[in-house]
């Protein structure tokens, strides 16, 4: 093992220029322990257990050995960093490449300075895949930790290859034509000729080596043929690549790195929250800035909310961790709901493309075609999951045709900017919250947000119309399976429609069709608030055909709070449906009014109203088994024929 100019042979000696460095056995054990930690913190108790196993020693012994080590290292003493009251870190350069007479350089592999959280399964999986495949690509969005995992893998598998492993950072390249030369330089190979890729492949024929290509996405069109050429010419060369999109080579095995696991919506304790790797990472980053911090049961919920808002994206979590000491977890959780700009890095040494999430996404955005950029920013109109059908219905126009949408969406998935929802059927997609916030800024800058919001609201209204028609003809469970996904879109469409720059006409149309969704998902309180918002927006110029469904929604959704308000709203709906010349919906309103009168104790007039409402309701297709009538009044709070798919005797 090489550390800078030194060769460390654990359990034996430390050499510089083949000359042993004067250092005792205990000091050598301490140095080996620190180096093997990969830049991570090694506590004093861990050092005692490793160096003096089963022996009670004073802490002073560690200090003596550390002092001797620093003296032996001379000008390199700063490689051993003291973490006050906790332990030590080794931050010097560590080399994993081994020279065995092949002319390869002892190129140092960067050593991460922080712990890896929640990647044990990924680490094992990639190691196993490398046993079978010669080209493995770690793919995923920017900031998910592809490079970090690759650096963790290298020391564990470099020993499988006679010539070890070499790390090549491709992000520094501005000219794609320099890829082959850049890789050759990292390998210590000089290329002379007009065909550098072919020359490199031939020079590697006798090597047995793992080449790690980091940040391939910006030069993927050049990297892919180079890798295929080397694999064909050099049978003992393997590649581990990191990229936001696969290389698309014939022999490539893609491993898509998942987001860190986040806690469920409600956590009962700090221990439960910390069981989620995302929260463990957040706490680690907070403690790096403030050693006094500890997660408590009282702050566990805020920590979980932060990690969920950031989708478990490691880079975003690391960035906000540094802000907590100045804001507090609860304030930070609230602020993240408001501002994407809050997410910036406080670590000055972070590479430029990772200093902020915006810079990270700018890096990905710059690699997109013009039409891919249009598609990405327009996808931000979806608040949650979406289908290709919805994309084609809402986003397509003269600039972006429906025929293009499928290919563009697939391309953004391949580039890790759009995620496939694995739990949804049929196939659905989503944007990470951080990517959506970025895309929304692009949408606003392009002046497209208003028109896209309006098209989205119309689409929501159309789907709700289908949902209302299906509501009376399919079972409850099947209906929920088909339409429950619409909830996030409904909320977004209502917020925009009744907002300052929205479209009240669209909002009223949606409000008149939204009732089944609120009732079937047991969200009548929220539904009532939106129904009253819509009713307040009605004016004398509102057509009766638009106002009547709104009052019908108010009548049904307010029953749990005020029968008086519900009955008045339903009477208004009956009147307006009559004025609009819609006997079928008037029959439904009459039937609902009759049931509400029964519930409120006004039983004298209820039978007559129910009788008048039944025939038109039947004519509208609300047929039930003989002797019963489906009226579509669904409200989970009442057991008098208004539960679920309601029936009333005729």
C-alpha cells in the first residue's frame, strides 16, 4: 500500500525509497488503522481495541504514538488530523495501484474524507457484478453518490487485478477528442500517432487492470467506442464507469444507484429516524459543523421531513446539513418548502459542479439537446407522477410534437433526469423534487408557466369528468386504483386556478367534478375547503351550468359540518340545474337533498323530494339492483344509505 512517497506494509514496516522508517510496532499498527479507514474518523476507543486488544491502557499512550508518527513523517505530519475529543483521521494520498513490472505508474486514487451511509447492499452488488462483467456503469442523477461509491469499491477489489486500479476523472476535459490521451496519461502511457484510441488499446493488451472512468456523461459519445475498443483488444482490462447516463456499450452492465432510504411520514423517535440512511447522513453532516448536535425525539420529525423533501439525494442532504447550525431543523424544514436557492454548499473545496444543486443541475442541463431542455422544463408542471399519455396531452404543441414526446421522455430517463416509478401501474414517471424545482425556474424564465398550468388544469378537469362517469359503474376499489394518482394534480390545478395569476373559469370546472375524489379518499374536510373557495368565486356572470355542479359539491362535502349549509347548497344546485336544462343532474341533486333532509331530521318533505329525483337519476345511468337506486352520494361519515356506493329504496 502506498501513501504518498511511502510504502506501508501493515504488520511489517514503513518504507521510503526502500529504506525503513524508524517506527515502533504500535505506531505502525496505528498508522495502518488510520489509513485503512479511508479518511474516516477513527475514535480513540477503536484505536485502543485494535492496537492493544484486551489490554487496559491509558489514553496517553495513543498521544505518544501519534506524536512519534508525526515526527517520523516529517513534512507529511499534517496527514494525521486530530479531531478534538473524538479521535483521528488520515487525509494523505493513498494508492491502490500496484506495480508488477508492467510500467504502470503508482497513480493515487482519491480517498474520501467522510463515511458512506446506506450503501452496503450497493457495494456488495457492484462487487459481485464486477466478478462477471468487464464493464459496469454506475448510473444516476447528479449528487446521488456515484463517485463516492466507486471510491469505496476500488480498495476492496483492486487486489483482484495484477496491476491494481487507476482512477480517471473525465470531468476536467473540455475537449472530447482528448479522452484517449487523458486516460493514457493517467496510466502513464505515452501515445505517439494519429489514432490514440487504437494505440491505447494495443498498449493495454498485456495489462491486468481495473480502469475507473468517472463522470463520463459529458464525453459519453467518445468514451463508449474507446471502452469497446479496449475491451476487444485487451482481454484482462475491466472498466468501472460513473455516468448520469449509460454508455450504451454492447457488453455494459448498468447499475442504477438508488436514492438513500428516507423515514416514513411520521417517526416516533430519533432512533427510528436514524435507522434511515438519509437521516444518518444528515446528522453526520450537522455534527461535522457542530459537535454538540444530537438528534432528539422532538426534532426527529423535522429531520425526516427534510430528507423526504430532498428525496434522499445525498448531495442535497450534505448541503443542508451545514445550514442547520444557523437555522435549526424545524426552521430549515419549513424554509426548504419555500426556496430552492437555500440549497448551496458551504464547503469551499467541493468541485465547482457540486458547490450547489443548481450548479449540479446546470451541468446536466448543458448536456441536453434543445428539445430535451424544452421537455424537461415542461415536465415541471406535474406535481407528482405522470404518464406518457398526460405528457402528450399537456406538453405537446407546435414546438414539441406528440410524436417526439416518447423518445424525449426515454432520453431523460436514460440521462437520470426523470425517474420511473417502479410501484405504479401502468408505467409512470416522476421528477425528483430538486430537479423539479430547477425545471420550474427554467419554465418561468421561458414564459411558459402560465400556458402550461392552464393546459394542465384542463387535463385534470377532463380526467375528473371521466372519473365521475366511472364512479357509478365500477367498484370502489377499482375506481380508487384508477384515479387516486390524480390527487396531487388536483391540488396543484386548484391552487393555480384560484391563485393570483390563475384561471377561475378552469377552477370552477374542476370544482364541479372533484367531489368523488375527495370522498373516495376520505378527504372531505380538504374537499369542503376547496368547494367553498369555488363557491365564493361564483359571480352573477357565471353560467348556471357551471355554478350548479359547484353548489352540488358544496352540498355533499359540507354535510359533515353543517346540514343547514348542505341543504341550502343542494337546493341551490336543484334550482340551477333546472335553469340550465339538465334534468339528470337535477335528479341527482334532488335525491341527495332528500337524503340530507332525512339526516338532518326534516323527514316530512324528504319522501316527495326523493320520489321526484329518482326517475331522472335512473335516466342518467345511475341504475342499481331492482328496488334500489344509486345516487352517487358517497360520504364516509354517515351510515344512512350515504356510505360508499349509496342506495335508496324506491
